[in-house]
C-alpha cells in the first residue's frame, strides 16, 4: 500500500480560486498552444506542475518582509540582511545577488567559460547546458549508472560517476575542463540526491587536476534532508551542519532561489574565497543585472529571500515536503506506474518511455504524456527527455536523452492531498489507454532552449 500523507506543518490563511475547463475546452486550448504546455495561459490550468520554480506559497513572515523591503538602489538594509544570512548558511566569503538561477549561470559562466572548453556535471539542467553552449563551451554529463534504470532503488542516484569523471578529464585534457558542476539535487535525473561522500570524492579529483568545483544549489536543502535520512553518520546532524559540509568541498555555487528559498524570484552566486573572481562576477553583474546590491531584484523580493533561506531549512517543513512526493509515488506504485525511484525531492518523474514503449524518442513520449495529462484533467507538466534535450549544437541532429521523464514538479506549500490524489487518478486513466496515445513532431523550434517556445503537432 502507498505511504501515508504527512500533515502540513502550517495553516492555510489565504486561497486562490482555480477553475477546471471541460475536456473539449482543454483540447481546444492545447491545440491553440501548438501542443506546447508553456504556451498555455495559467487560468486555463487546474493543477500546475510545470515547475516548482517561483511557484511557491510564501509565509506570513515573508509577506510581512515584503512591506519592510528597502528599495534603495545601493547598500539597502534588505541586501545587507540577505548577505549576512547567506554567509551564515553557506560559510562563503562572497555572495552576489542576481534575479534568478539562469542569471547566475550567465554571469558566472561568461567569466569562466570560452570556446574550446568543457564542463562536466553529474547532469546539466536545461538552462545550465544552454549557458555553457552560449559561452562557446560544451557540456558533458557524467551521472552514475544506477540513475539510468528508473526502477532500480538506490539512495543517491544523483551522484557523479567518479571513474567516468576522471576518464573524461584525461580524455579531453585537464586544461580543457573549465569547470566541474555538481547539481544538487540532480534535476534531470529525477530530482535525485547526491551524497556528501560523492561530493567529497569529486572535490578531491578537482583538486588533483586543479579544476574548480561549482555547485548548482537550486535544491540544496532537499538534498541535505536526503543526506540526513540516508547517509551513514549524518542522522544526528542538523540540516545546517550538513549544508556547511556540502559547500565546504566546492569553490563556488550558483543558485536559483526560486526553489528551496521558497520565493517567487531571486538567485545567488557564492564564491568561497577567490577575491579576483568575485570582482569579475561583480563587474558582469553590473552589466547584466544591475548594481551589485540589488542584482535585478526589488528590495521587497530581497527581504523575502533573506527570510525564505532560513524557512527552507526547517526539518518539519522538509519532512512534509519530501512526504508529499513519497505519498504520490506510493499511489503510482499501487497502480504499477513506473517513475524514477526512489522518488526525488521536488517532484515525481514518470517514466513515459515505459508507459508508451511504442513511441520512439524522436516522437517525444514524455511530451505526449504531458499533453495527455492536460487534456484529461487540466494538469500542466513538462518533458524532461529528448524533447527538452534538443539538438546537437555542432551537427544539428536530434539528441537521444538517457531518460524520457514527464516531470510532475510540486510547488512548495501550494497543493493538498486531494490534488495529489487527482494527479494519480489521471495517470491511471491514461495508463489504461496508453497504447492509443500517439507521439509528436516539431514544426518550428528556436536554436536554444527550444522546449520553451517550439511548436508541435500530433503524429497522425
């Protein structure tokens, strides 16, 4: 039987009315959107699982902070509060504010990457890969083999493959590897956590070859919670203690604060102790984002971020947060629906290749499932598969992803048990008619991050 639901460690104080269109209306809407879920209007969506980024519900303390935000252009009180909070959490000397995670990548990678260089990651997410390529470099994924089997249960399926990592360094040359990136949790692998032991071993290889280690820290708190639950020797450590150890092994980090800091907008760059690099980052921030003490954000957003960074570390909240994923995964277990297991930290990644074995990767089975979820019940999700991966930047040919996942990304503090029951019920209904579902072809696409804008049509 499925796992019991973890009660919310909060009371609901304000609600937002949502509507549910008829099946005919939804079919009309998705066709008009050219079968791209990003083209739908939010008012036409019943349960929105497109992303957990910036879609979270803020607390009363954060909303109170909105009123206290200091809107000074330079040296605002909210900025100083944020920097102090981040330095306490991560124990890094230098913190730079930016407006979101991809801005952090754009600023940092413009300083570190160039044509002819490579980055190696346990897995690059879409914007990370795009900014590596925009800087002229190339991205190499290096996740452990266990991650490639969605049904295999392993505690840390997000880990870097250490043997492959060293092999790639020797193959391409250490002088050509500009950066090693550790994504925690590993989003593209299904929100899977990375162990401290693996981070430490990766750090040791970086030091051996004199390569910088960067953490993609979007879901660092969820990763720390998994470490506390699963890694030997950490059960009695606090989330804060675990976080400090994680970041002690890296040289820098980028962060979309729109995830674990439970805000609607914001991002950070952390530099441990490289004053010269930090100066370059500040220069790039002024060019791309705005002055260094507001980084493209309003003072009220900065204040909410300073508060949210601490709220996201609360263990009762994290137990509930991961508990929602485990509850939904348990319902899918009962129905025999495969997903990346054990379940990840920010969503359930349904194995669309398993549900639609008749749809080849170049007809995008994960996108097909995303479209069916919307048509069936107004649920908006997204593809984490070959459709998102895109084309080879050098040959232009469609790449085949290691996974064909449809990601059910659960916003923080937003949906209830009944919503999760509805999601499971809808997936079960689609599974019963899976052999009748067809794939899609692209009729138009941009050269970079195509899944945000591409137009598709059903295969007849």
